C-alpha cells in the first residue's frame, strides 16, 4: 500500500469539514476575502448564470476507498475510508441510463476498482451500449491478486482508461503519490500497452493526466504531451493517446497542503488572475452530472467533496425528472477558479 | 518601515514602475511580453534561459518569477538546476578564459 500522506480526516478533522473549507476559501484571511467572488466574476464575463448544456457524461464516484493517499487528493481518499457505493445506487444509475441517452459513464473514486460492484457495473453499462471511462491510479492493478486481471477485463469491455501520472519522471510523481508509484505506474502502462491500449487508432484508448506537484499552474497541454510521449517511449517503450492537464483545486488535502506550506493566498490569487472566460464557458460541469457514493447528485466531483449538491438536492434513487437536470443552474464557489484558470481543466 | 531591501510582495508590483514614467514603462512591458511569447524558442526554453540569466545577474525577483515560470512551463528540478549550472559555467568560464591573457602577459615579460 502506498502512503504519501494520511487522510485529512485523520490529520485535521476540523479542516476536513466541507463547510470549514468553503469558509476558509471565502473569508479565511483579508487577502482571501478581498478576492472577487466567483459568481461576480462570471457575471462580469457575461456568463452568469452558468447552466448545464445537456448531460454527456454521468460521472459516478463509487467511493472514497483507495490504496493510495496522494498528497493533493480532493476526495481525501485512502485505505482507511469506508464509503463505498452500494448495489442499489449502482442500479439507480443504470435505471437513469436506461431512461436517457447519456452516452458516457465515467467511473472515479478513490480507486473505483476497489468497489465490490465495480466489474458488474462496467459490464451492465457496456451492455447498455454506453462508453465507459475508468479513472485508474494504475498501482491498483498490482496492489492485490484480486485486481490482477483488471487490464484484461478493461480490454474485453472496451473501457477507456484515464490514469494519473503527474510527470514522466519519478521525482514529482512519487513525492505527490507515494514512494515507488512511478515505477509501478510504468509497469502498469507497459502491461496495458501489451494488451493493445494506447495505439493510435487502435480502439483501446489510454490517456494520462498531469497535475502540478505543488502550488503552481499546469503547463501547456500540447507541449507537455509531446514531452511525455517522447520520454515515455524512449525510456520505457510506453505509448498513450492523449495527455490532459488539470489544475489542483483548493479542496481537502491540497487545501491542507496550501495552508500548511504558506501558499494558500498566493495560489488563490494566481487562480483568480488566471481566470479565462473561454475556459469558464467550457467547464466540464456544463455537460456532466456527478453521482456520489450514496446517490446524491452534484454538478461535479469537486462540488461533491464540498457537499454542494445540485439545485434541489436530489438523489439518483429518487429522481423523477432527469430532463430538468440537463439545463440546471450550476452551483459555484471560490474553488471554481481552479477550473477556469488558464486553458482550463479537462 | 521595512528592515530588508527585498520584499517578495514587490514582485507583483513590478508594473507600478509606470507610475513614475508611463510611456517608457509601456514600451518596456510591451517588448518584455513579446520577448517571452512562444516563437522560434518555446515558452519553456525561454523560461529556462531566463532562470539561468536570473542567477547570472543574481536578481532575486527574477529567480522567484522564473522558478515559477519554469515549473509552469513543465520543467522539473533537474532541468532547472542544469540551467543554473549553465549560468554558473558561463560566469566561471568567463573569468577563467581571461587567464589566457594573464598567461600571455606572464610569458611576454618573463624570461
């Protein structure tokens, strides 16, 4: 088991409270209180109120159990967490898919593979003809014998695998995700490549995700993708399809890191200064619906971790009118500056 | 009253130099921004060059700015340290190469 850090819930239960985190970002100091409220910034950009434009992706967070405790984790996931989506909530997700034309299911966590209903749900979603994305931390594939055949399962189900690799070298990766994670990630990527993942036009899509290993913004996506492809191919024989760059949002363990390292105010000011109206207009929450492990619905995984439910606060088990969610007003707060900075976060 | 010459917060106030000379300030910043735009060299190459030069001229503001700038252009610590070594090698080398002149002089006046 990799352990880069303990969970925030164990280290600082007070800061683990979503309400406390929201208050900290809004008014935690004079400098933070002086930052323009996100809603006002959207108004000034002519984008308010931000509304959903349909639901293209049903993102299902299957729980907070994970074999890693990455330092930046906005979920505060880890091995000692116990929250896991029960079968009845998964079934409610399938019922929603049957009633709608949502084309893609995106499984995240924690480590989604660790949920006991994971394989069953992937099979059922694929049987409904939906594209399935699994956000894998890669090390889960070698963490335990019961996960050892997951790469073959992914291939057989035609799953698109998106996995985190903060850098193409061990330094940044291991400091953020745990000692030895880079080496294990390389081995997992090589295994996926051997099964056909990552070949251009091959049909088995393998994408990587970069996020900064600290309080700075991500580099240009195209430039980094070229570097990753060049170095990973030359040194490890690894190929992949696309690289996505994500900014770290000031939530849970990353917020804790920002505060403890004295970077919180500078980082928030940096995010606010980097506000990009084009990125704001194309934020992923406009075409995504997020489901929590207990069935509660959110605009995105970040709102989920801050316990900001969708307008009306519905649960997927009780959903009468999914059509209304397709044009809902999206809830935002100061953390949203993370997705609207620079080129945006995909 | 400040007790140190440098305040990190002053880096963000660089643009304020326009207050004492708007026209020249504008010319400088227009040119500065054009220099760092992607061109024949990438943004990362320029950030690393700037980082190296910042160490050569020992500007604390520039070291701060281009450390972040290099990280935000995708460089890592090893790349950045190599860039600083380039600066150090040039500074050291520029002293040492003049030793050739010293040696020439020694030989011209020595039996």
